[in-house]
C-alpha cells in the first residue's frame, strides 16, 4: 500500500473545498421571506426531525399543494 504524502492530501482538501463553495447556493435571509415560505421551512424542519430530509421535503411540498399553509 502506498503512503499518501501530506502535500497531496492538502491539495485534495483544497480542491474539494473549492468545489463545495461553487455548488453551495446562498440561503435566503429569513427576514425577507414571506410568511408562507417561513411556515414551509418550519414544517420541513419539524418533519425532518423524525424522518429523512427528502421525505420531509416531499411531505411539506405536498401539504403546500393542498393549501395547508
């Protein structure tokens, strides 16, 4: 097994960090969100505390379609 040099590890870490920064979309400021958006985000948070995030997001989107918030 080859030993990876620390310089290479640092280079890889910097490359990954740069890629993550490029893909990271800015979050909306809660102070400029509508009440509907805030309720939706709150619902996602509450539901995701007990289920997978993807399921919580889908459930909240469905509740929004039904006009529950």
